[in-house]
C-alpha cells in the first residue's frame, strides 16, 4: 500500500511539474502577447494621430483652395467690370467723334 501511495505521490509530483511548466510557458506567452498588444496600441495611436493630422491638413487645404477660388472669381469679375467700363468709355468716345464728324459734315 505504501509503495502504491509513493507511486501515486511520484505521479502527482510529475504532474505538478508538468503543470508548472505549462503555466510558466503560458505566462511567458501572455507576457509576449501583452507587450505585442501594447506596441500595437501605441502604433495605432500614432497612426490615428497621423490620420487626424492628415484630415486637418486636408481640411485646411480645402479651405485655402476655396479661398483661392473665391479670389480668382472675384478677380475675374473685377477684370470683366473693368473691361466693360473701358469698352463703354471707348464707345462714348467713338460716339462723340462720330457726332463731331456729323456736325462738321453738316456745317460743310
């Protein structure tokens, strides 16, 4: 009976050693996974910050582009108005010259 109990105790010790080895392996694996998870989370935060920065820069570029478009339209409109005024003045000048020529012809 004593030999049987010693044999069972020996098997229990071996099983405990095996279980301790499994636990130790799992703890190491868990530690690696936690480190990997932390690194991935940090990388994710970094990428998210870069993405947010890119979105902000893109929004600023859209705003600047809209401003430039508005300025370009305003400049084009200003030039168009200026051209119309110049044409109007030229037309008035031609009409005045024509009137003077008609008066000169009428006088002759």
